[in-house]
C-alpha cells in the first residue's frame, strides 16, 4: 500500500520532539525556550493537518514501522479521535507555555531553562506516541517517559517543597507503572500479542472458549488500577494536591490538563480495542463508577475545606477526573463520547484556572491564602477575568464548555436508565452545588474590594503572551459551550471508527 | 499440590518478589529502601516475563547456519521486552536516587515522614 505524504506525520510528531529534546539540552536557556515554543506550535499545526486529512477521508489508517507487519511489527494508528485528542493536547501545551512564560522565567533558574525545555519536548514526544501507538508495550515505555518528564517539570523550581512533591509523585507513579507492567506481562503471556487489534481478537477468542477468564480479568484490573494511580482517580490521588500546587504555572497546567488526560485516553484505548469487545468491561465499570462518584464528591468537599488557593484548584481536579471516569464507566458509546468531550472542556478550563491563579498570586506578593488574594482581580484584570470564565465553565454555567459536557453526560445517563441514571444525575446535581460553593466563592473573593488593605503590589508588568493565551483559551471555552455539537460529532465519528 | 508449586516456581517467585517490592515502595518510610523496593518489584516482573520466554531444550533465538526450523528457537520477544524494561527501570532509579540526594542535602534525613513534617513547619 502506498502511503500518502501526510501519513508520515504521526511518526514525525514522535521523532521530531525527541530530536528537539536532545538539541535543547545543549542550547542556552533562551534558545531552548524558543525551540520548545516553536515545537509546540508546530505540533498544533501538524495535528490540525492530521485531523483535516482523517476527517476528509473519514477513515483511520495504520502506519507500520519499518514495514514489518503484524503480529511482529510496531504500529501507529491514526483516526479522527486520535488526531482530535492530539490537537487538543498540543494546543494546551502551547497555551501553557505561552501563558506561563513570565512565571517560568521567575521560577526556573536561567541555567536550568534548557533542561526544562528538553523535558517539555520529551513530554510532547510521549504525548503523540501514546495518542497514536497501537502497541501496548510501546505505550508502557512512553508512560515511563511521561513520568520522568513530569517529575522533572514538577521539581524544576528546585525548592524543597517541590522536590518533595516530585518525590511523592514519583513513588505513586512507580507503583502505578509497576501494576500496569505486571498486567501487561500477564496479558502478553496469555495471548501472545501486544498490538491492540490482535490482542482484542485473542482475548475474545479465549473468553469464548472459556479459558483463563480469571487471569484475563486480573490483568485488566491491574492495568486499570495502574493507570488510576497515574491519573489520580479517587482512591489513588494522594500525590496530586502537592504536586499541582507547588509546581510552576506551566507545569501544573500541563500536569492536570495533559498528562493525566493522556493516561485516560490510553485506558479508553485499552478498554475499547484490547479487551475483546468489552466482554468484562461490565464488571470493572461498576467498580469504576463507584470510584468516580466518590471521587467527584470527595474532591469537591476537599476543595471546599482547603485553605490554600492553588491547592483548592488542585483538589477540584480530582473531582473533574471523576467526571471523566463516570462517562467511561457508563459503558455506552454516548458515555464514552461525553467523557471525551469532558476531557476537552476540562483541559480548556483547567489550563486557564492554573495559569490565571498563578498570575493572581503573583499580584498578591505570592501569597496563597484566601486573605492574600482578596481583590487580586483588580490588581490583575486579565487573570481575574480568565479565572472567572474558567470557574464558571467548571461549575457549568450555560454557554461554556463545562455546561455542554455536563449536558452530554446527563444525556448519556438518561439513555442508559436504571440505577446508574439516578446515581449519575444525583451526583451531577450535588457536585454542581459543591462546585458553586468553592469556585464562585473564590471568584467573589477575587473581586472583593481591598480598599481597607494597603496596596500590596503596584500593578504587574504588562504580559502580552499571557493575555493572548487567556483570550484564546476563553474563546475555546466559549466555542465548546456554544458550538459543542460539531466537536461532539467529530468525537462520535472517531469512536465509530475506533473499534 | 507440591507438584503444581514446583511447576510454577518461577511465577510464584516472581509474584513474591513483586509483592515484597510493592509493599516496600508503598509503606517503607526510608527513601533508599523504597528505591530498593522499586528495583525488586520490577525484577519480579522481569523474572515473570523471562520465564514465559524460556522453553526447555530450545535454543536462544540467534540464527546459526543449518537450523532453519523456527521451532528450534524460543520466542525472542519476551527477552526484548525485559531488556527494554531494564533500561526504563535504570533511568527511573537514577532519577529517584537524584531526588533522594537533593532531599537529603536539604533536610538531612532519608525518612519521608520526617521530611513532610519539616516542610509543614517551614510552611507556617
């Protein structure tokens, strides 16, 4: 089969960042930062091109590495869903770099900037690899690369607190990757395959013959729990608040909007394409559903009880991850599509929240308590507005992305009916109330007059990149809310060509 | 019973190693012991993979002149996976040790609870 020229793009998207990472490590800080910004912009363009071509042809394609075919070779698979997710992730990376630039210069020592850029390039490579790969072991290797890059991104500021957060992050993630690798080895031992399509067929055949149901089931549980550790699903989330809150703005935006989401996307791939037509997805899903519900509620409760501004936002991530798992655990295509949509909506809103929260703290002398940030919305108007929009989106104010995703989630639940529908709707209602309690309260504090307080800081220097990034993210949020349907349509088409 | 234990000795050892390593990494307070636990956990998995790949009386998958029958060799893939896994584990161990050194320089202890305590005091 002859390849079209654009079918080489996925490989380019993996190899080019790896090369850039090597180049960055020998450049000086300024040049390395330019490489990293340029690379993430280029990644956005290439992903958009891929999306265009896959939608035009409305079929997915498989890129065979070195033309060694299945079952021995290594493959990349690109469809509408993969390129859409890839586009969303690289956009978030680009905006996070742009919007966090001032903070980055302040937090990361100049003689370390090139290493930060190198790690960010590695992250981009791992991101496209995990989005496109068709091979379970390749996915594992890039999971580890992501873990290493994320650890470096957290600890980049070099303060004691961030070092400790990075250590905790590493420990929990290593537990997760250990479980994932064990599950993978068991699955490989049972089926003899690592490529998703062959794996799926083999699992299906084994189950049809009634052989090894227990070990197969166990291997999928191990992989799910392993990924649960990595994307901070509720009982495994203990590393999250410190890691998110103590890192520099770009890093925390990336951690919550890209890194945890990419693991979830991988899990969706495993569920949909390697578990043999979701034969036992049913039973895992019941447990996941429970975890998701508890996670949504407890994440919000923890956020309400939190006395620190940035840790509050971090806690709310646990609850948002819960929404995504709620969609996945419905086990229907509509649920899956709603989960995907929520990945997009949450990424757009959370990136903005983390970036603007850092800016607001900078406008309050770096203070992190709610008393410190009083009136910060006046001191940093753009950041205040961005926070307000992001908070409204997460709460689910109509016309913003978070509202649309809650509607899709509720619809998926209603289509399903039964006890899950009732549990889901109740959870949505309770969680929305809780979200209002902490997000809008914070937004009000931001705009409370600070006339009785001495002006803490004269206005921040003008930061064009930050304002541009915030405007772009705000319009993405609005677009997802007002014109979510075309995006949803793309997701549905992607899912239909997924299996 | 004993028969089946003897038959699956590799797997059982591997699982025991994994369990010991996992609980060390999760529960031990000492950073160095955590890292040792991580190494044991991964070694357990590699043993598990390697024991799949080994079939008695078959050759290592290296092509020598007059042996063209693929049935004479073992499957090379598990060995490849183990090799890749070892590379990953080495780099992760290096990062963990680096972090431990930095934490020790700052807080003069390897005990993770104690470090957490000191950070809590710092914050106030």
